[in-house]
């Protein structure tokens, strides 16, 4: 009897294989499934469903990260912050900037610039402006532009926090206004040492005060403790100038920097011979 049943089962299997699952009578399939353990696949479906449900959760989580990544606005290139005519943009214009003054060298600088008929941008220190108010008046009277370069130039003090930077800038603006009149607007700032000008919190301080900051693209290195010779300064200047159309040159006005005045006079002559004109920095 058992043998007969076995033969019958094998016979049924063979029939199943020959006709194929799809051709089987839907009424007959439940019988087959219960008999053969290998065919009891449908029972696995309830288990598969919970496994399938988690994946849809993951895709919804993946698109979430992109929105919270806020890309900060890229910094505006130095040259784009300077107001230029179409002719200036197409041509060659040198922007001389003189930091850290006024000092006992300011009269010599002003006389040299007057002789060459060149206007520049002075980034002055509040404490030096307080010490030499007449030089601030002379700079303005000669038609140069006065920008703010902090009050103390002491990095630890200025950059202790964005608030201390704000205090230094406001203090210096007030010193300049007290000398030149309350209507005098100081809108340019230069970060001492060029520090923190890539730090959004410090840049925001400048922006909030209605000002903009200006770096440089040529540094003849007259700011060091030891005095460089005129020739060394001019050589460093030329090595950086190359074919630059809009050089923003960093020079210094300090008591011990008389070679800066002489070097600047040579640079101006050379620039003029190469077809450069000169202008002050003006915000667009
Ligand atoms: Zn400086």
C-alpha cells in the first residue's frame, strides 16, 4: 500500500514537471503544496514582507542630508570689490595701498605721491590717527582715500572675538570722524595681518557696519621687523607683478620704513612706463 502511494506521488510529480506549474489546475495546486515540503514556498512570503518594508524607509532618509548642507556664499574676489570703469577693467590699473600709518614718514610719502600725481588708499590705525591728527587731515586734503585698519593692530586684542573686532573698527571710525568731521564715511577695512578675512563670523562684523574689506595681491614685504633695501623691495614687487592687470599693492607707513617711500617711487615710475594708470579703492 505504501509502495502504491509512493508510485502515485512520483507519478503526480512527473505530471507536474511535464505540464509545468503554470498549467496546473488552480484547484489542484493546494494539494501539491501541502504534500511537498519543497513547494511550501508561499509560507515564506509573510516573512519576506517585513524584510521588504525597511528598505523604503532608507531611501526616504537618504534624500534628507542634501537639504541641510548650507553652502556659504563664495567670497567675492578682491578685484570685483573695486569700482572700475569699463576702460579700467579692460586696461591696466594699479591700486597702491599703504597700511599702519600715519607715522613720521607720512609727510615724505605724501610729498612723493604729490610729485608723481598718484592717489592711493591709506589703511590707518586708530591709535596712530589719534597721535597724528594733522597727517590724517593732510592725507584727506591730498585726495587720497582713508580706510580703517583697526585701532591697535594687536592681533590678540583684535581677534579675541568678533565683538572685539567690532570695537576696534568702530573706535577707529570715530577717531577719523573726530578729525575729519562726522560726515566723513569710512567704508573700507583691511584685516591686520590679513587674518580672519576667511572667517564668516569676522567678515559679518565688517558687513554689519556697512563696510567691506580689502586684501592685496602683491606684497613686496616691507612689513618685516628689519628694514629691506629699496632694491630688494622693488625686486620682490616685480617678481610678483608679472602680467597682472589690476595689482593691489601692499606697502607700509611706519616710522622706520623710509625705504618704503623710495621703493614706492621706483615702482610708480616702472608701472607708469608699463602703461599702468593709478586709482584709489572705491566700493562699487
Ligand atoms: Zn598692518
